[in-house]
């Protein structure tokens, strides 16, 4: 059993709750047969809740060396000698790019592929948006998508139940088992509550709505309207919505309805929407509902000036 270290190892917090085994490596062979074995890659992948293949391919790509799994001996073998420190740094790089949430930096994430882009979904803070698509490894993930997690929150599990709210929601999770690495609490409220505890902030109404009602656009809107004081500035709402529409099919298909409802409720205003639209990237413009809504706004404007 190897020593356990933080996910990632640059994190100095001795009490950090997310741990993985330290990579155990070994030089083998010599000359042309020189290679480096990673003896515990399976355990590391498991701790990261990550597909084993991704780790192996990432090492290979970064080192420009052949890397493969020796299934019989249950170890990864990389051509050439690579010292343990270098491999540990590469693992941290992978973690920073594809395991830690881009927003809250916690590893409670799952990857998926949407329209050839890698998407990170975070059970801790509700982030659902682009992963490190600027890195060339994203292409490998896009071509070899992870198996779809049936339920992100259920797949990613946690060590302790952090809040009274969470404990109330799911009582059996309140009794921690010594061997259970990450215990489970899957309710949307508990997931959102974890963000508050982990980051010392309260999730916005928008984030709560997305966590709870991504598959129910009507209730999504109701949840936002219920709590208009706990919303970011309009420009941020629009950016958030565009990303939510792109990654949650149910919301995306009802973008027109959602934008219109928020506009009617004075949560979004015409000027802000048009300003955001002019500055938007082409990716946002692909959501048909957004385009239709903006067109409608512009037409309404023209009708007004005709009158
Ligand atoms: Zn997050």
C-alpha cells in the first residue's frame, strides 16, 4: 500500500479530504528495452474516478513515448526511463486539466463529450461547462468518450456528510464507514450545500436551479424567479445560460422559453441581452433558441420604431 497524497500533490493542505495513492514506479530493462513501469496506476485511476486508459494515454502523449497496460502483470509500461518526480508532475498536470473543477477546483467531477467538446460536470458546485479543450488530449477524450455516468452525483461520492442539511436529506450516509473512501449523498440540495461548505459561499439561485432542474425547464425558470436577489449580474447570467443550454439538452431545447420567461420577469433586460449577443462567440449563436429570441427582440424593436 503506497503513501497517499493530495489530489493534486501541489495542494499542501494536510487535512485535504481528496487523496490518491502516490505513484509507484520502477525502472526496468536497459538499452533499447529500457522502460518505466507504473505499478499502481489502477489504484490511482480509481481514486481519481477516472478511466484508466486516459491516464495511460496522457502519459504517453506528454512523454512522446509508447505507453500501454501490461494486463498480465497489471502495470503500465512506458518506453524509456522517466523518473518518478517527472511522472508525478505529469499526473498533477492531468488532474489540473481534467479532474479538478475549473470553477471550484475540487475533484468531484465527471467528464462527458458534447458536440466534440469535453465537458466537466461538478457535483460540488454544479459547474457544467467546457473542460480543458485547449489541450490536445481533449481530442483523445472526445474520440473516446467516457461511459456516460447515469447520475453524476451518484457516481461521484464523498467522504463525509458535511452539513446538517445533507444529513437530514439522507440519514444513512451520516454513519461513516472506516473503509469507505468517499461516502454518498446524492440529493441536489446536499450537493449544493457541499459547495457552500467547501468554498464558504452560497450557490446562486441560478446554480441551484441548474443542479435541481436541468431536466425540467419550467421548474428551472420558477426556481430562478423565486430568488431574484441571489443572482449574478445580467451579463454573467447570460454567459452561464449559454453554457447551460449547450450542455443540458432539456434546457437547450427550451432556451427560447427560458429567455422569454426571464425577460418577462425583468431578470434579463433587452439592452443587456443585445449587448451580450453582439459580443458573443459563434458557439453561443448555435443555440437556436437564443438566436430566435434575439431576433424576436430586434423585430419587436423595429415594430416599435415603425409605429
Ligand atoms: Zn466545481
